[in-house]
C-alpha cells in the first residue's frame, strides 16, 4: 500500500504503514515481522485518530489528524496541517522541558501523522484523576517548571527580535485552529449560537445573563484582541487538564496542536482555570464516605503553588539570562538591580492579570459554550450538576471583570473559597 498521499488509517492499514517506516518499526521490534503487533484505537478527543501500538520490544502512539472535526464530522472541515504545528511544538517544547513532554519519533506531513512515546499505565489524563479525587504531589512543581521554561525561552526575554519574528511567521500558518479558539472561547458564549449548550432548564437564565452582560463583553473583547495580536511566546494553545497525563511522579503535557505565538497568560490561565473548574465540580462528586473537602483544599493549594513556583522560576530564568540575546529589556538600559526588579514586578503583575482573564474566559465557555468538561458532565443528576456549574460561572464572571484588583494568587484562592 502506498502512502504518498493523505489516507485516513485504520488498524489494518496502520500495520502496513509501520512496517514501511523504519523509525517506527525499529522502536517496537517490528522491523522483521508484524506478527506480534497489537493496535488499539483510543482517540476520545474531538479532532483526531489516536492508536496505541504495542510490539515485541516496545510501544508507541500514532496520532493522525483528520481534515475535519471528528466529533462533529465532515460538515465542519479542519486543516490536517495542524499535525505539523503539533509535531514542531512537541519537539521545541520537548527540547526545553524534556521531563514533561513525550518524545517524537517520527512525523509525516503528507499523512498528517505523528509517532511518539506511549505514556504507559499508570499514566492517566489529569482531568480523570481530579474527578477521582487523586492527589498528585509533584503536579505544581512539574507544571510550573514546564510553563516557565517553554514560555520564557520562546519569548523576547530570550530571543532577539529577528529570531522571534521568524518563529512567529512560521506559526501564523496555524490560523484555522486559532480561529476555532476565537469562535468557541471569545465569541459563541456571548451570543446565540447553535453550538452552545448548557444544563437546561436550570442554567437558561444564567446563559442569557452572559449574553446580556455588557461589562463582560467589554472584557472579553480586550482578551480576544490580546489573543489575536500579542505574539508573546510559543504557547501550547489548549493547556487544560485533558492535555496533561500524570502518575504520582510523572507529569507529561500532550496535544499542542493549537500551538502558536500568543499571550503567555492563555496557557497559564487555561491550566489554572481548569483546576478551578475541578474545584467547583467536587461537590457533585462528594459521597457520604468522602465529602471531598480535604481534596478541594488540595486543589486550592495546587493552584497557589503552581503560580508561585512559576513566578519564582520565570524570574530566576530572567535573572540568569539578563545579559543574554533577549531584546525585550536591553541590558545597557535596564542596567541596575532596582530598575530590573521594577520591570519584573510589573511584567509578572500584568501576566497574572492576563492569566486570570483568560482562565475565566475558558471557564465560561466550558459551562455555556460548545465543548464541556467531564468534571461536570460526569455528575449524573442535572440539578446537582447545575448547582456546581452556577458557582463556577458566577466566580468566572467576577474574575473576568475584576481580575485587575487581585495582587496575588493567594487573594484569588480566598475569593474561590468565598464563592464555594
């Protein structure tokens, strides 16, 4: 079988593909025979085919992008070029944070196919772990490290403007996935859209209130402008708790197909916003045996630790590289400790506010927009789910409108506790 033009693979044709690709067959001991290959399609996301392949001496994952949105069908076309940007970002971020990004073994642009490390059990999707009430002792440490390194080293704090513009230009090609984000995060929740849904009838008035809130619309317009116009760093672009796989001592970030040069706060906010959603969902998963109160406190500690560690590490990278190639703050201008500290404090304060705004926007879209989260969806009783969602929605609306008043992540955590 020839693979010289795009062909959607199934479990049978994937065997032929692997056998014709030494970079893959040699990884799993299938370079001589395919007799021992076991293939399972596991893609439960919205966009792609995902296959786990196990051979006699190893395993890997094959991910193939389709030219449409899988969960909707061919009526919503979507460029398969997104696989190129995903593979490129996995490699770039993997070089910067190798402990927290799975290795890419092979990329085929024609087939829109990536072969990469299989994150074997007990790795599970972080969102599922949060629903199950599992604590991850290294999560804040690992995620803050990943975000600090990937964001700092792809920004003008480390790059000169020529290199930065070249990199920005390359990723401008991922326009379709950026437009999808613009629609589902910054537009649809604030208007009548056939794609929107919510827990009806309980949240009918809440969804209407979002669509009629002028102050909210003012803030979301500002964030959309920043998302579209601010090429600050190479961001993951979809860094929610479904894009992280974990064990007790491993944290791996996957699925950066939405990646582009955008505002750092979009990644930080997406991640923290999804942790806040997990917090508000806990009451819906509480039982007589486990009221989830201790677990809710662990989530809040994780939120606080993640930002504080990120802040500390980002500033440390800045200090270490202040005389390096970065052209955002030239060393001969920001040439004493006092002015540099002033600049850094201002930068991080603005980044916190950006992150809170984007996090709030991501929360709102997961409650009254097109794609919801399992944290809430797995709460079977509609009324119980709606109570949790309403608390999260009210908090998100406040956070979006009042984010600039928060001086620290600790103040945000206190506000979450007051809302719950």
